[in-house]
């Protein structure tokens, strides 16, 4: 992320997190199947009041890293796509056929 956005010589993956923290446009980070309790997901979350983070996991202990959490059960793939589109597209806009 950092290299793609012009940061010269980023020191580590933390440069990407810092860039997201200061980049004022909306962005989305998706942590899919974040089930391993040994991984501290919190260190990969930018400290910002903008952007969006979606975590899918069977590890209920991850609720502590979120301001809001919802437990969803028995979702069909179509339902998951609709949920992702709902939260990743600017409000009031409808997804294009390509985004579906």
C-alpha cells in the first residue's frame, strides 16, 4: 500500500498502516478467516476514525478489537456478497454488474 501510493523506502508493513491512518478517503480492509487466536489483529488496524474494516472469524474473542460487532450465522455465499457490497460502496449508490 505504501509503495503503491508513493512513500519512498517504507520501513515495514507498518508504513501501509500509517498511510491508511492519514489517508482521509474511505478505504476497506478485509480480514477473512481471522481464526488464529495467536495473531493480534489489533496491530494491523489503522488508528483512525475513517475507513472500514470487515473481519470474518469463528473466534468470538475478536469482538474486543471492534467498536461494533455482529454475529452472523449460516450465511449463504450470496448473502456474504450482499453484506460486503452494502458496506463497501458509498451510501446511496448501487453496485454495478462488475462489482457484483
